[in-house]
C-alpha cells in the first residue's frame, strides 16, 4: 500500500469516529424530550425504542415538575425496582448500589457472631451445629442445646431470624446467653468475632460395623467441588463403605458447581438441562472420573434444599444413583443471572428454567414455588427434637441396622 493510500485510509477512519461521536452527542442531547425531532429510521439508533423514550421522558418530567427536589438516583432506583416488582417473580430482584454491596458481602459466607447454626425451638434457638474453634465451642455450647436468652432478653416466641440477630453483633463485643443443656440451665458469656462458614464438613461414623462417610455442603460457591472431592477422597482412603451427602438448608449457588459435584458420583450422562428465552438451551453432562461411582449413597434433603442443591439431588435420584432421605425440597425450577448496572446496583433476574434428567421442572410453573423433590424415605424433623432423625434414618439404612440412636 502506498503512503498516499495509508493517509487517505487514516483520514477516513478518523472521520468515521468523529461522525459516530457527533451522532452519540446528538442522541444524548435529544434524549427522551425531543425524540420527535429525529426521523423514524434514525430514532431507534440514537435514542432507543419508543418504550425507552417514554420512560426517560416521564422520569425527566417527574424530576423537573415534582414540588420538592428528589435525592439523586432515587427516581432511577424506584423505577427499576418497580419494574422488577411488577414481574411478580419472587426470585427476581433489583439491588440498589448499597444493597448490592451488602449482597456481595453476604456471598462471602461469613458473619459476625458465635459460630452456630440453629433452628427454632420451643423456648428459643435449638443448636444444630457448632463450628470448631468458634466462641460457642469455647464456652461449651453443644449440639442439641437451646439458647433461651440473649443479654437478659427471652428468645421465646421470636422467629429464628429475630432471635439470631440478638445473638449476633459487632466483633469484639460480648453476649450473655442462657443455655439449656440436658434439661439444666446455665449462663455463658461468649465474645463475638468474624465467623467463616465452612463450605464442606465431613466425618466418619461406624454403624453396625460398617463405616459411613458423611459430607455436608453449605453452598455451591465457586470452587466448592474441589472441597467436596477432597472430603470424599479422604473418607474413601479411611475405608468408608457407604456415603451420606447432606444438602439440607443448602440454598444453591452456581449451576456449573452443581454439574461438577454431581460428577463425583456419576460416570457419565445428563445432570441438568437449562432453557431460557435469551439463554441458549444446554444439557450439562457428568464430566471426568467419579470419585465414588458405585458405593451406596444417601442424600439428605429438607425444605431448605433449593436450586443447585435440587439439581444435584434430582440428578442422583433420576439416575438411580442415590436414595433421598428427609423432607421434600424447596421447589425452585428457575435460575437467575446477576447483571451489574452502571450506577453500582445490579439486577438479579430469572433468566431460564432447569430440568432434571427425566425432564422434571421442580418449580410451580417456573417462578413460583413448586412441589420440589419428594424423598424416597420421608423423615420429618420436629423443631423441638434434639436428635437428627433424618441422619439417624440414613445411617440405619446404610448400616443395615433396624435402628440407630
């Protein structure tokens, strides 16, 4: 190419850029107020669709006309939030910038407190698990204990969330708790501190002479599959002959993690199919070599088993790989995409539905709560019971015992 042709090409490119910037500037200036000035063929490119134009026009008019000045960003937040609310989809949300920051922090699987998981009990909070090395562990709180007071306030009659908020608090502060242990009341003082929730917990139980490895997963966060693989490999090396995979109160997470975790038990074949209007339909198959391809397997479920947890439990049930024990799952048949916005907020929008290998969608017409997965062995867990009845039933089944206490 000659020098003259190169110069001409560069000049033409520069002119195209300038023209594009000019058109963009005109479009921004026109906005939603003077869209009629633009010829129809150019209107869509410069100022958007008719719907977009009228929305901008209305927001501008409200901002200019309303009798008092509105805080910056309020109209945009309210408009977006209202649009999402009108979808009547309980799983879709709009996060303002402040709410999105809180949402991201919550995804870090950490909180400030004493390090227990709880359910509602007759007199307060029933302790379901105690994290090792936590403040609760240090003051002797055990599984099955009831926390009935926090700093002198009774927890009776409060919801689980309300009571938990009284136990939680800023790091470095202390909370005085009245605890019932084996029917006797005692008072302990625990120092609150940041608690990192373990994604995977595992333990070996020997039942009727048979070693049963138990793995509990709290969330399908990025990298969770590697922790599950490591726990299963360790139990296998220790001689586990059967396994329990606990997905109770696991609200889900990443679909790709569900695929990888189900692959720990399945050698091949479908795990889940996802479909959406603007999301390409795809079927995720088991990948790699399974760690536990044939050993007897029970999956524990309850009403808190949802989303990615239902994908895994449903695949293992449909494929005949595991027995489901416990209570029916939540019933969520859709998945969401988080779309970050230029104002620092985000949309958490239902983008499609998922289906088990047998074609089951577990939601009620997609976005409403559905029937969920029905366990093969139904075991209800009363809130007041200090025994983990579903776990005991699973151990009895795998161990070949008539009953485990």
